[in-house]
């Protein structure tokens, strides 16, 4: 499949140099990095809010920017929806009127998309906001406001949706409320999304493509599970956030003990009870710090997940006591973090056969 989004830009903002390049097949591309790494500056270039010194941006075959050819499509002609940290709804309008403003605005743009995004009823269903139509923004929760803001952006018929830290202002309960709707947006709306975040849990759950930035430069780009499983990514996420994504199919539920069985290439995982139906595709995140290493298959232990595997790579020891291991468990990549002392005492090295031991309650999933 050809890239849906292609970005290559160079720009200087004061003392900050942005020199970023990536290509993605769309759905949801996450820009991840520390504060000040250039994420928001990059989406502002894509959105036409900043004219870079040099660059080329192509979305779904449409050239938005090509400085070598003198092409700079102004922001009002780019057909790009923008969802900010704050919903920015019109306070004097009802939810219905806010949404209809987006649909009215689309009338000034190029028509012809068959996307779900152009249909009011479908957007209401997609985001679960039909019951809010007559309310004013002041009567909405933070999560509801963001869903209305997303709906307004979709009804403007965008060819691309930019979401700049859309959950940053929400508490954990409101984040949990809105995340399933963003997943539906990713899977059903047919509009590619560039999603800015510094929260690895969000990225791990939502992103199909992960782009990491550090001091204005793209350091990695690719499928989220692959990028997260590189030892070098630990430097951006921090040791506490380092981990892996494993995808599988829900094989069953153990209601008596509040567990879900997930069939993966690494083996059967028992995780905390999920609402997903049997047969549903599910991705889970496993923190490197929650993976224990044993040279022999453990018996009589409380952990329910014991996966045979092989050590592929051992990262260098940093300033602390820990080292990262990259494991191959049946074709799935898993990261583990152990102390340098443990690695030495166990004689761990690339090629060592091991067992990865993971508590069910540690596995992070929807």
C-alpha cells in the first residue's frame, strides 16, 4: 500500500531546528516524544499554520506543500480537521448547532468524498452523541465536549484529521470514556489521523503507526509494536514506560476469576477481564518492568503467564542498575527489564533460552 501521508520538512523556530521526515499508510499515526521535541510544531506545519523554510507534504495523493515547486496550499484549502487539547466549542450554540457549523463549513470545500465523516447521522452514532444535541457546551463533561469537537471536525469533510493532545486536559475517568470512540474513529471513519501525545499508554492503544521525535528529528517510524519493541525507544519513553504490544484474538472468558483468554503467537495469555467479544481482535501492552526472567519453567508460582522464548538483544547498562532485554517469544517481541546483577548471575546473553513470567494483573489492555 502506498503512503497516505508523506511529510518532509525543515524549519527553524528561534533556536529550535525542526528537521522531520516520515511516511505513513494512514489510519492513526502517533507523534510521540518528550515536551519540546517538535510534535505540535510539526502538526502546525502539516495544518498550514506554519510555512516551513523547506518541505514537501502529501496527503492521499494531494500535494499540500512543495517548496521546490513553489506549492503552498493555504490552510483553508487543505481540508484538514484540527482537534485541540481544549474542545473550543462555540459556547452560545447547542451541540446540534456546533455540529452543523462543521457541515456548513464543508459546503465551501471540495465535495466528492464517500467517507462516513460526511454523514451527520453516522457521526452521531460513531461518537455516541445523539442524546446531547440540544445541550449547550456548559452542560457537557470534558469527554463529551471532545467528542462533539471531533464530530464537528469530521462533518467538515477533512482529508486528514490532526489531533493535538486531545486527552491531555481530561482526568483518567474521562480518558477511559473517550478512548473507545477514538478507536472507532480510527477503524470506521475512513479519515487518516495524525495524533500527538506524550502518553505512551494512549499511543500503545490507539496508534497503527508510531513516529518518535527527539529535538526536532524523527528517530523512528513504523508499525507501533515494532517501534515500541526497539531497545532504543526506552530513551524516549523512560524505563517506567518501556514495554511491548502483543496482539491476539479473544479465545474465551473465565468469568469465575475475572479473566480473559487471549490467543497470541507467543502463546495463550490470561489477562484481566475484557469487554471484548470472543473472536475480537485485541492488543495489550506489557511493561518491561513487569516481565520476570527464569532459566527454567517455573512451577508453583502465582503468575499465570509463562512464555518460552529466546533473548535476542541485551541493551547497554545505563546510569541505573537495570538493563533491557529484547525477547522473541514465538515470533512476538517482548521487552524485559532486569537488574544488571541478575543478568550477570543468570549468565544471560543473546541466544539464551528463557521463560518470560508475567502477572495477569500487570497486562494493560482495554
